[in-house]
C-alpha cells in the first residue's frame, strides 16, 4: 500500500508519454476493474473510517463515510454492476476516494492489485456493448493476462441521480442563441455526456461536430480550414487520443493554437486542472456544468 500511495502522491506527467495511469482493483465479486489514477484523491482503509448507514432511494449508495473531516458518499460497485451476491463492509478492504465533477465519492473495493500504465491504443472502447463500461484492456495478474474493465463514471453519476439528461439544465441556463458563423468541434467518448453536449450545442444554435474520441477530432482538424473553427471542446479520458493529446496537438501547432480549447471533464482534481493549465488550455468545465459551459462558450464564440 505504501508504494501505491507514493505513486498517487507523485503523479507523473503521464500525458507527456501518451499513457493513462490506471488503478487496478478487485471488486467484491473478484472481478478486475480499474479507474484513472487522475480521479483518485487517496486510498483509504475501510476499517479506519466511520461509516454511517444513510437511507437513500438506491442500494448502490452504501452510506456516508467521514474522510479527512468531509462527508463522502460511498458507492457499492458490485451492486451497480449487477452482482447481487450479499456483501458486508468487512468484505471491502479499501475505499478509493475520488472526485468527480467537484463531488467527493468513495468506491468500496475488495483490494488493490496495481497501478499500471496503458497507451491510449491499448484501450478498447466498449460502451456500445455496455453503457457501464468505458473501455477494456488487459493487465497482468499473477503473470496471467486478465481482462480489466474501466467503468463509466458518467453513467454511474446518472444512475445515482447526480446528473440528469441535460434537458432541465439546458432549458434553465441557456437564455438564448450564441451569434457566430464558426463551428464548434468536440470530442467526447461517453454516450451520456455526448448527448448532453449535443442538446446544449443545439440549444445555442451553433454549427457543431462531435467525435467519439480525440483522434477523430484531430483528423478533422487536419482537413478543415482553421479559420472556420471557433472553439474546441474536449473530454480528457478517451481511447485512441485523449484530451491531453488533443490539447497538446492544438497548442503546439501554430496552425491551430489561436483556436480556444476548453476541457469538459468529470476529472476535476487540482492535479488534473494543473496539467491542463500547463498545456495551455483556455478553460476547464466540470461535466454537466451547463451554466459555466454557456458562459465560456459565449465568451469565446462572441469575442
């Protein structure tokens, strides 16, 4: 555990090497899953925190834990993933303490396996087959290749009621169209987030193209007249080319670096935002933050 904590505390500039760092763990059911290390604030030993059993509308929420003096919602991944086998808190050795969209959440896990690095080429998008899965890859477990699944955080947040389909927020906060003749290019691999983004862009009545990953957006940039592009919006965690690579491509290329680029991501930790600021992005928005997205889009498209 000490080496794992050290890896988290001394996060490398993984995006400079075109890799994603994944924290690989066992669920209570013994399946191998992973989460991007950039979303992780800490690994907490379950028995060292106070957990309150708080009534909710869903059994996916296991209670509230007090972590570092803050209340943190605990998620039972086994239940969300469809494993109905009864488990008690004693079955979960660790809590992965994370931050999504400026919300603190903890995932109950059986045990940690390792922290691994995977190139974006090694990640296979699986969301079309299962909305709870972002992508899959293979990791070594006892010298044997095991299928490892990276779960879809956006779908999880929607399932526990922390985000909606975007209609309410778009109708409430978008007060009118944005006047521009330029196009917005966006990259987003999550179906949930992509649909909210589509509704937003249609509501502001701009031309737009949304791509399923960063490579597709870069390919489009290579053939479009840069003067026609008013704004680029990109997620971070994507296969093929991620948001770090998209932002670096734009900011390091004199042909495109005058195009504003905004990051739209649920990865809202200080470390992630610091990395993006170092690359030179023009703005950072937590996913589904429609008021901020409207203000920032208006600022860049009408300037």
